[in-house]
C-alpha cells in the first residue's frame, strides 16, 4: 500500500460488500476521509453467514463460502485483520452421476475426470484463444464468445457424459449450457498458470467475520439502510443522492467508488452519462440464478471413509458439500448450491414437497438415517440488492466490452466481483477489485 497520498480527500464508497470494504480500508490507510453506504441492514453483501435457527451453535454460508489456496488477496486481507482460515474439504470434489436405472451414485475422482475430458474437447478453441493472449478485444474471442456452450456441445457431437459434465458446471458458472457463452468455458480452461485444484479454506467463525472486521474501524462513517439513488459529477465534485428510511439527502465528495452489482448499478441514473460502451456493458451483463439451501441434520450421515465431502452434479439439487466440517457437534450442515436451471428445479421441489422433499433427494447419501432439524433457503435472484448470484457472460455479451466494466469514468471508480478479470465470481475478485479501485483513486488524484 502506498503512503498517505489522499490526505484531505473525501471518497464515498457505495456498497459494503468485500469490494467496498476492501477499498474503504485501503483508502483510509492512504489518508482519505471515507464514507461507506449500503442499502442493506448489514455489511458483507453476498457474504452472509447464517447463524439463526441452527442447533449446537452451528453456522453456514448463504453466499460466498470456499476460498482457494491461490486466492492471495483475500487470504492476505483476512490475515491482516487477524482472522484465521480453516482448511476444509481435504478430499476435494467428487461427482454424482445417475446410473442406468437413474439412481445417483458417487464417483470419487469423477469431477476431475470430467474436467479433463472437457479440457481435451476444448483444445480446438483454447489454442487460438491462448494465441490471442486471452484478450477479450480480439476477433478470435468474439468468434468464440457468440456461441453458447450448448451449441458447441452439438458441434463437437458431445456424448452424454460430456454434456452432463457441462451441465454440472452450472454449480460453478450459475448458468446452463444454453445460457453460457463458450468463452467462459474456454477462458477457464486456458489458464496455464492455474494450479491444479488446491486446498480450500473458510474463515474461522464464519466468512462474515471478514466484512465485520473491515467495517469496524469505519464507525459512524458506515451508513447502513442507505441506498444510492443517483450520481452526478461536475468539475471536481461528485454528488451522490442517497435514500434512507424515505428521507433523501446528498453526499458531496471528491471521488466515488461504486461496487454495486451491475444489476443494481444500471438502475442508478448517472450524470453525465457514462461512455456508451460502458453503459452498454453494465446494461448487458447477466447474473446467474443461485439458490443455496442449508440443511442441518441430526448427524453427518454423508461421511464415509474415502468418500469426498463435496460433490458436483447435474442433478436438481446442484453441487453439495459439508458446510461446517470445522465446527463441533454431532449435528452437521449440508450446503446445496443450485445454479442456473438447478436453481429453478430446487425451488420447484421445495414448493411441491417442502424442504424435507429436497432433503429426500439426498437419500443416496443416506439422508433417511438422520433427522432434518433445521433449514434455510436463500434465493439470490430474488434478493433485492444482488438480483442474482454473480455475473456470467452469455453469447449476446460483446467480449470487447468487458474491460469497460472496471474502467474509471472521471471521478467514478468501478469495483465489485464482476469487474475482476482473473477472479470474477469470487470473493477474491471482489477484494482485489476494491484494492485496485482504491489505488486508481490515488493514482488519478496524484496526476490531477
Ligand atoms: C450463492 C453464492 C455462492 C458463492 N460461493 C462463492 C464461493 O464459494 N467462493 C467465492 O470466492 N465466492 C463465492 N460467491 C461469490 C462472492 O460471494 C461474491 O463474488 C462477492 O461476495 C461479491 O462481493 P462484492 O463486494 O463485489 O458485491 P456484494 O457483496 O454484492 O456487495 C455490493 C453491495 O452493494 C450493496 N448495494 C446494492 N445496491 C445498492 C444501492 N443502490 N445503494 C447502496 N448499496 C447498494 C449491496 O447491498 C451489497 O452489500 C458466491 C456467491 C453466491 C451468491
């Protein structure tokens, strides 16, 4: 972090998720006078630890959960604020596949094998994409991006297994093969630097400990229940209109860092208008459907020697994993992440048969041997201040516009998971984008 170059400078940060809070911490360390506003009644945004209702003082994550070994920014930030990360899910991800009779079966190394096959099948696309140095303004990328994954599967005459693997990835991309641009897949499989799936972690005591720790030093400079409703910049002044409990007021500042998801940012009038391409990028970006169901059972029936405690699938419940391996107690919580069409399917099961009906779909793991004692279901596409799980690129999105999502516009600086290039869709991407935006404010200020 640079020295105190922002003394006497006021910065408004919109959004108290990880991007906003990481930006606020960095800006304050540079000497800026920082105000943070968030429309919700809590900090953390899409990081939300659920504690209420679970027995044995257990908790689980409604949003961002798993932190990868390679995600350095979030790991460093957690360490800097004195938090510990706990290693979890050492057995990695297995896969659930239906056998000939339709019964789900756990295949142990299935996830990796499926990914290897997909990587092989994608070679004809990843080779030119790498030649374009993974640039999103290349016609090579434009050609790849306008195809859906579903169309590509047809073009390569994919077998059922490959199709099931691609569908299972909706637990990762939050989009079905019909909705997802092929570029998302090609980009994922073109990262030569990507380490093999490494260790996974979560924050000890709950991931919300991180936003809570970041928010603490803000004190009264953090305003919750405060929604940004309009933004204008004129000369050296930025004016942000906010609404809190029906009263509207205006905050005047030197710079603003905007970390709202694009789904919300595109509803906020900005004057003068953003450059046309930036406006279009923000308007066109899609967010995935994502339903998280947290099921607490009287015992951890899914644990068997040698069986992974995390499983991908193309089934209606989505991907599932033990949500609180690191916590004490006989009871245990399973986290079901249903993305894209699985989000609709999971909600349909819950509507027809209740959450118990959803729990029954886990019979193949032995769910009938335990009692379902508590549950929570969070539908992120219905969340008023997220309107989806995280961003994904569909075939209609012009990849050349991607860079505009994170480009500064005058005194406005854009951050948030969706603006990250390397870690889009992750908590790490949010943190890294917030730090980037803070450094951009400092750089612009120094040059003006
Ligand atoms: C179900 C699910 C599972 C996930 N799993 C993982 C995972 O395992 N690992 C991982 O790394 N990541 C995961 N993620 C992604 C991760 O949670 C996000 O990438 C990250 O938390 C986004 O942070 P952010 O600061 O960009 O956005 P947010 O956290 O959404 O913060 C933006 C803030 O802006 C506020 N806001 C919105 N509109 C306004 C307005 N008009 N005025 C003021 N404030 C406003 C919102 O209330 C919010 O607090 C998951 C996400 C979901 C939904």
